């Protein structure tokens, strides 16, 4: 049986609707014991943006804002290109 890496989960997590994605981020952040400040430092996303996302007041976010948060929460160090930036020939 082949083990899945954290990068295998990224497309599934990012395919969640905004409300479910925010809930996943909150739960994962709590599980990892991360503060919003620490998440901001690790992801490069401003802490104010993270505060709004985690408070549920910011449900219309850009991929460029949420992807680094999800990557940190999954333990992925590399930045994944936005879906529109992926060349379909590479798939």
C-alpha cells in the first residue's frame, strides 16, 4: 500500500467550499497549537488577513491568500501554483 504525502491532500482541501475550508483551517490550526501570529510568520500571509479568515468574516478570499495557510497547516514547505497557472500538459 502506497503512503500519501501531505501534498496529495492539498487539492482535496482546497476543493472544499469556503465555509468548510475555513472550518478545516481552524480545526487544523488548533490541532497544531498554532497562533494566528505564528501562522502568519510561517505562511507569509498578513496576520490581519488570517484574523479575518479565522473569524469567518472573510469568506471571499483569493487562492493566493488561502493556499499558503493550507500548505503550512498540511506541513508543506513548497508553494503550489494556482490552478489557472498549471499547464494542463503537465498533468
